């Protein structure tokens, strides 16, 4: 969510395993359409709690590396890897995903889901991702898009600028401008958005009740109210999100 500090992000998603508007079913579908195979290597930039990497290591036998700046999320990722018995095939590193020094051409898949701010947008992020990718590898990029032209209030509610995101077709144009073609996609729907956004409201409300003396309590309270209002007033109607499978053109 736009305007969310790292701490607010960690609080709001404390009860989540998947830190994007994807359900378990959609995450599984993405693994299928990405045509993962045993032994493939995946680099996941801004991996969050590592659910995708852990699940795919279990279900598809892949190996890989996850990078994130949040110690809270990485602690959860390590725990999940142990829980699923895949800690020997994947590892997690704390750091700036936009500056991760990956060995060139060493990964079959490079992913960045919902964090293209690391490259100042789609085109810059794709350029960051490509050096680590094998010549015949694929990228997985998760990105918001506008389902229809939003009213001016939507930009203010989400903290987006008019040029930050575009339509679905416009998003394809941005991928093409970055030197890639779209091979597949898996899109969120209103229900999966609800599970991601609406389930944060309860988590945030519980945190507010448990931490009345926290110095940021009023900021968190205001953040919760903005989350509720922006989702029901604009998000479900105008804001889409998807993961796009790309390869070099």
C-alpha cells in the first residue's frame, strides 16, 4: 500500500503469509503457469515472508534466494522454510533488493512481486532483474494496474501519482518498452484483494488495542481508517493487480 512505512507494513501484515493480493490457489496457479521444474533456481527480490519461495521449493523442487529489507519478515521466512522442510534448498538474505549483487546469468527465474518501486517503476525494475537471469529464463513481475480510469480522489487515497500505474494494456506497453514480452499472467480478483487488504483491518485493530501507549498509535489508527476507506471506495472498483510472466524479446 502506498505511503506505508516499513513498520506499518510489518504490523498490518503480521497475520499474513502471502504479502500481496494473492490467495493460496492463485499462488499455486502461478507456479503452474510459470512451468517450474525440479532444480530450477529462483531469485525473489523483496521476498517478504518467503511464502512463494518456500512453497515452490516444496511443490516443484526449486532452489533459490530471497532478499528483503525487513528482519521481521525474514525471521518468518526462515521459520516457514524449516516448517516445510526446505531450508536446505533456499536461503534468505537481508538487504536492499534493488542493489542485490546476484551472479550474472545464474537464475532460471527472477521475481519481484508488488515492489517495482525498487527500480522506480516497471521499466527500471525489469532492467535491475535481467542481469541475474539466464538467457532463456523468465521474470515474474507483480504490478498494480487501473481496471478503469480512476477519479482524482483515488490517487489521493492511495498516494499514487497519475503516472505511477496505468491500464492493463498500458502495463503491457511498459513491459515491451523494457525489452520483454508477456508470456502469461495471473490476476487478482476482488475476493483475493479482500483477503489481502480487509484481513489487515482486524490485525491493525488488535494491535491498537494491545498497544495504547505506543508513540505511533494515532498514526496507525489513521492508517487503518485510510486502508478501510480507500479499499471500499476505490480499490475494489478501480485497482487491479497481477503477476506477469516475461522473457527477453
